């Protein structure tokens, strides 16, 4: 199954970001991708935290959800819409929501980010709880591939990467990590965490990232990456928009799990 991690440098205008995402999704589809993953907040990187609230949508309605559904249907591939802000009952809080769309254009799964990022160092000060509320449920969905296999796909988002218990609970074959890692934390931990999650779970990892300097002055680490079930990096892109392509090979994953049956040896 050919897969694609899409890297972006999203700006402050939703429609511009959707146009950029469409171009990259078309590139992935033209190269045979069956599953394409957009980065966290592919639709908006605002000037301030509360800009997320201006772009929030209600379930099933809105320009961003319409875009994802249409792209999946017209391009004939699974599209995971990185994340978008989804409205809650509290007008001052949104959910950071990842949506998976089937090639029919139907929304097949929704995951709300459980772990909310907080980091302060020097001039950097991030706290997602200022405008977000956390999700509570791990989510995975089944993807019946053209290769004849059905893959369990686990949905996570960015800061979730630091919590291995979530990945273990998913019991997935393919793990999605749409992200907007800061340059500081990404430089230190991004690759080692992605490879660790792949190795621990003997699963493929698709990590689609924001990568560059944004209009709001924020600098994201990028290095969108595909990692196989042995922990090998199949491909990556350091900075700037682009598409990282690779393949999920069922026989390779099955071989890893057979030769080293660590998943059967768990204490818990």
C-alpha cells in the first residue's frame, strides 16, 4: 500500500492553505498513494491562539470538512485531514480534531487530541489548554487496501507522540502522527520518538509535519517522515512543502512480528 506524508508551511488564511493542500494531495494521488496524511493545523496557523476559534467548524459542516471530503472523493484516496479546530459546547474552547475520509468522501473516523502541549523556554511559550479542550478516546479505523490486506490504522496527533501507552492501546498496523512540532523540541526528539513508536509496536508510522517559518513567526521542525515496522526511516523531507512517499509492505510487517514476537511477550 503506497502512503504519503504531506508537509506544509501553513499560513493565516484558510482558503490559501486549502489550495496548497489540494495541490500536494493531487501530487500524492498522481504518484499512486492510497492514503495521504496532512499535517496538524494544515488549514490554519494563526497569528495568535484564539485564531483557531475563528476557524472552528461544527461536526459535518464547514469549508474545511467539505474540502477534505471532496478531495478524497475526487482523487480516489484516503485523506486524513491533519487537524482542524472543531467546535465544543464552550465557545472559548475547541477540540484539535483529526478526520479520516474514505475514497467515497465519507468521514470514516474522528480523533480528538488527548494530550495537550505545554512548553516554555526562553521566548517560547506554548499552552494548548488556553483555547483547547482534550479528547478522551483512542481511535483507530480499518482500511481495506488494494493490496488485499486490511490494516488497522491508529490516529494520534503531535504531542501524543510522547505517550507510548496510547500507541500500545491502539494495537495498530499503521500509526498516524500529523504534527506541528516546534523547531526546538523537534530537533531534540522528533525522529527518536517516531522510530521508538514504530519499533515498540512493530507498526508503520506516517508522520506528516509542518516544516518551516510561518507568517506568525513560529518555526516548525518539519522532517515529515515514514518509518517501517523495524524502525527504518523510509523517507523524509527536512523543510518546506512537499510529499514523502513510501509503501506499507504487509509481508515485511508480518515477518518482523514473527521473527521478534515482542507484541506477544507484553506483561501488560
